[in-house]
């Protein structure tokens, strides 16, 4: 019948894992950026210093989010290939 094809359950599991990875990546990126934003208010930064910290926070948040996304999806793929 469907030899070699993914079942509906497997497709749903992949979809759920992708959504989970995207949501947690976005949340992590937002938290990292919020820390940078908090630093600008806490240290009362303005002008170039504030812009630099916020830019660095945005870049760090994007990198952290991308790292989380890749990590979750690779771990899921390894578990799926391993039969777990």
C-alpha cells in the first residue's frame, strides 16, 4: 500500500515539530532582544550607544533564534531516523 511513504501521523509530527521550533526560536530571539532593550533603559543610554546596543541585541537575538531553530529540527530528525 503505502510502503516507503510517510503516514499521516508522521506528517503531523513533523508539522508540530516545525511549529514548535519556530515558536521557541522567536521567543528566544525576543528575550535576547529584550535584555538589550532593558540594558539601554537601565544604563540610560542614548544616541549612538543606544543604537549600538539595540543593533547588537537584534543581531544576537536573530542568531540565538536561528541556532534554536536548527538545534530543535536536527534533534528531531536524528530521533526520527533513530526510530524514536
